[in-house]
C-alpha cells in the first residue's frame, strides 16, 4: 500500500471517529474539512453541541496525543464505532493515531483540529 493510500485510510478512521463523537453528542450543523499537505493531513471539525464539564475533561486526552507508530496495524481495532455505550474510547483511540491537536469549546460550538504527519 502506498504511503498516501495508507494515510487516506487513517484519514477515514479519524473523520469517522470525529463524526461518531459529534453525533453521539447531538451535533447540529457539523462541518469537517480535510487539508492534505505534502507531509501531513489536517482535519478540522466543528459543530454546535452541548457538552458537560465531564465531556470536556474527557476531551483533554486529545490535547496530548501519544502516537505510537509501532502499533500502526492495531489502530483499526482501537477505535470501535459499533459500541455506542463507549464513545469516549473512540476519542482515546484517536489520540493514538494523531500527532497534534487543538480543542476549543465556547459553550455552544466545539472545534477540534487534528494533525497526522506522514
């Protein structure tokens, strides 16, 4: 599999994880933008959601991503979108496959920016 094809696969996993999280939080008007650069991909997601302080604290894991390249083949398994009772595990999984992130919430609008280096 070429490098770009492999990164496209992970871009799909990341966007799917973001959509899953936002939908479980009752998003209104979700926007996702993917910016492909020569050496990295940036995924921006934003939408209107109501989050509790507990939700916000759980999102903190995205602020300190811990990508482990030696586990690339296991990332698909880490993020299980079929288990609706454990949506936060998807966020945990996302933090394992990204290199940088920004999370902002103004009380109504949640913005998540994730970067994955090639």
